[in-house]
C-alpha cells in the first residue's frame, strides 16, 4: 500500500496494514506521533474507514474535533488495528461450504425459509372509491 505523502521511514522492517473506523458522529483526527522521522495525520469523517501502513510499535492517537478545538479521546496501539493483507484468508473458517445454501446460512435452531413457488408479480384488480 503506497502512502505517497508520508511514507514510512526507509529503515522500517516491521510494517503492518491497519484499519481504523470512525464509529462516532463527529469528525476525528487520526495521528501517529511516537515514531521518529515520520509524520502521519488524517481527517476521518463519521463512518469513514481509514486503512494505512504503520510500524508495529506505532500508536494511533484519535483527536475528536469540536468547534475550533480537538480533544485527545483515545490512543490505540497499531498492532491492535492490524488487518490481514490476504482478502481471502480466514474469511469465515467456521462455516463450511455444505452449510451455505444460496445467500443464507443454515443455522441450527432457525427454521428454513419456505420456498415460494408462485410468482409474486401476479396482477390484481383493485377498486378505488
């Protein structure tokens, strides 16, 4: 993943892929300030997902924005935000292919949806007074 504006220091060998989601209704500033010779700061809007590369020793500071101010509301170690780079590995290892039928999983204890054999687009006459 390229970070053009602020690449990791060149001597970095332990870089990880991280993801942070702003689950609040406020604008946040995400900043990493504990890594020497590296500047990382991004605005994260409500509901936005921020995916970035960092060193495993980095800590993401979350500053919550108010009118003309920002308050440090959280500091999260980046190794807790790490995501797997392979999109197909361990997606849902507990579910086997035999348990999935169409787009619904067969869940024990839940009755299966009844199958509809007739069309739902049958025209009908309606009287309007």
